[in-house]
C-alpha cells in the first residue's frame, strides 16, 4: 500500500516534470489526437471539396477537335471562352480600378485622421472608432439602400449619371474599408513613436503635408499594404453594392450574370475569383507574419 | 489638412483648433454613411405623405411576408452561428492543443483567412457545382452509393442548403477569432489545476471553459450578425425565391415589392437594430475575455 502510494506520487511528479518541460501537445492521449485528426479532416474536406467540384465542373465543357471533329472532354474550353470574353477583362479592369481608387481615398482619409487623433485630439478617438466600426453594424445592402435613396433625387442626383454612380460606388467601398484600414493604420502608428518623429520633422522645418507624406506614410508601409490587400480582396468580388449602383460592369455582378446564362464558364471564373482572394490574403499573411490575432475579416456578403 | 497652420519652431498664434484636422474624415462619413442611414431612419418614421408615424414599425409584425423573411434570416443565422461556432472552436482546439503537427496550424489560419472572405457569388456557385442537381458530390452519391440526393428531399436551393453554404464562411471566422483566445490559455493554469488533483475534464469544466466562454459566446453572436447581413450569397443561390431579410431589402431597392417604401425603411432599420445588438454584445463579451487572456 505504502509503496503503491509512493509509486503514484513518483508518477505524478514525473508527469509534472514532463508537463513543465514538454509542450502540452506531447502529452495528449492517442484517442484525443485521433479525434483532433478527424475534426481537421472534416474541416479540410469542407474547405476543399467545393473547390475541387468547381474545378471539375470547369473542365466539363467540351471542345471540338479541329482535325478529327471529335468532342474532347474534359477540356480547358471554359477557360478559353472566359479569356476570350471581352466582358471578363473589362469587368476585372473596372473592379481593379475601383479597388485602387478606393484604397487611395481610404488611405488619404484614414492615415491623416488616425495620425491626428493620436497626436493632437485623443479625445475624439472614441468618435472616430465608432465611425470606423459602423460598417459592421450596417450591412452592405442597407448602406446601398440609403445611398441610392438619398442620391437619386435633388439636390444631388448622382445615380442618374454614369460617373456619379462610380463615385457613389467608391464612396460606399471606402466606408466598407474603414474598419480594417483604420485598425491596420492605428496598429502601425502604435508601433512607432509618432510624437518624436513629428517633433524631429518639425524641428527640421517640415510642414504637416510633408510630415504625413514623407515621414508617416513610409513608416506605415506594412500596415498600409495589409489594409490595401484586404480592401482589394473585398472590392474585387463585391456584388451587392456594385449591382445596385452600377449594374453588371464590375466583376461580381459579371460573374453573377454569367452564372445565370452559362454552364461551365462560371466555374472557371469562380475559381479565378477564388485565386484572387487567395493571392490577396496570401500577401496579407506574408505582411502580418508574427502578428497573431489581427482580424483579417471583411465579413460575409 | 493643408489649411492648417504650418508647424513652426516659434510659437505661432493658433488660428484653427486641432479638431479641424479630422473634419474631412467626418464629412466623408456623413456623406456616405450617416446621411444615407439618416434618410432610412427618418423615412421609417414617416407616412407616404411625410407625416410622423409609428405605423411602419407596427406593420413589421403584421406583415406575414416580412415576418417570414425575418424568421428565415434569424433561423439561418442562428443555426450557422451555433454550428459554425462549435465546429470552428473544435477545429481551432484540435489544431492548437490536439497534438497535430504544427504546420497544420499555420495552414488552417491561412485557409480560414481566405475562406472567411470567400463569400458571395463565387461561393454560391461553388456549392451549386458541389451539391446542385449535377454537382460533383451529388453525382458521387448516386454513382457510389446509389443515393438520389434530389429524391431525398434535399436541395441546395433551400434554407438547409443555404445553411450549408453559409457554414463555409462561418466556421473559419470562428477559427480566426477564437485561436488567439485558446493561445491565451496559460500552461500554469493547467498545471495548477493538475497539482490540485483536477482531471482533464475538471480542468476544462472549471478553468478553461469559464475563461473562454465570453469569447466563445461573443464570437458566436458575431457569427450570427455575419450571416444575418449577407445578401449576395443567398441571392445568387436562390434568386430571391426564399425570402430572407437582406434579399427582401434588395428586392425593395429594385422595385418596391412591399408596395410601401416607408415600410421598407422600417424593415431596414429592423435589420440594423438586430445587427447593432449582436455587435454590441460581441464587443462587451470580447472586452470581458480580454481581462483574462491579456498576456
């Protein structure tokens, strides 16, 4: 009995030393590791089966062999048709342009504001944060509802002119970009000594535009890029706001229309769209290395 | 910004107060956020003649079409939030503490970042190619198991189908937000519990879960809001045949399906209210959990 107790105590001590020296995962029982694998595999399948199905579907389009006149299946015909479609390129170009303008406007608004709030008017911080979080409360469909109603009549009937609609689209996207742009820029500002940099620049005679453009912007490069890539990922595929404001010109509505009219091409374009999201998020992951827990989420559409 | 006094080395007389610097930002927010929302708010309290009324909000509960839309929306959002939250938590737990190789964790985090942003039209299409009438999995089920998905009564173009699609962006969002919280569980807590003789179950029941609970609950509520506001995915998948709140609003923008513009504004405000409540609860709970998990 007494030996049994000391043995158990010894075992307990052993376990305690192991626990202290080894990472926790080493001690897991095989059963729970099997469970962990099972959950991971389910997650993996959930993630990849729809992508694989889309890929498989995109290859179902048949192609006629120019020599033997036989139908070849599977083929890359869906991709060839897509790349031959001028609307594909024009929608992509339109969305990229809108995305880049959105990023530029968003940066021009957010960087000086976040900088100024940090340096001179910290009491306005809650107000600015409140505004930047509003897009989480206002779904895109509600935002575009309000924008269309207020700008479709006098005094500012912007929805009736093509350029007016483009401006409204950029405006709405800039609002959508506020949460992550502000978060990224504010985190970037927190990582540097804003006050010393400003004073150093001032003592050398720099004015405000010059401080922001030549001192603050360069120091925020990583933060700006991560905000920019996330914004791009959202704008490229966005459907709701785009379709109500400018119809089928952008990439999202183009894909939607394609999905109603064609069989296999939508699969090809969906995969391309996924690839763009992946590329943007991949850039973000590269930039955000070592900063765990940063929210990289745009929200559902 | 350029209208501000240039900062000089000498103490220049101040002509403008410092808050002037944030005016462009607030002007922009007013033009593209607050004015549009204010228009909807005001409209929701007006009759078609422009008189003040509360009738629009009263009508929300009378109108059976609007009711169905809200109920469908809340159902889909709640189901996918709870299931997505549960599965997302298990997945994050499995990868962080479950004894899987470390590289899977980074892979999962990257996938989650992509998947939680891969919503809308392409996502809906991807599931049509998977579980639609001639989708890959539909055909597999038929070829391998002789199982006719359509005859089983399931279709991807239904509320259940929509829930399956929404899960694709719901559980990755849970993974992204809950992973830092699981990381924040300190080993000393577990060791302290074990030193006092706690079993693994007791550690979870009395230490880990109470610490994680605000995060788990808060994120589940965030997932609810995340699904509740989504319009494009549902619209692409069902073409508007299943009334859910954001799709009805979309139809209202196109052509006044409710035959009362002001009722539409009230319905939009109802959505904003639900979103606002869920985001507020999330923020409060997240703040609570940070108390413990700050490391």
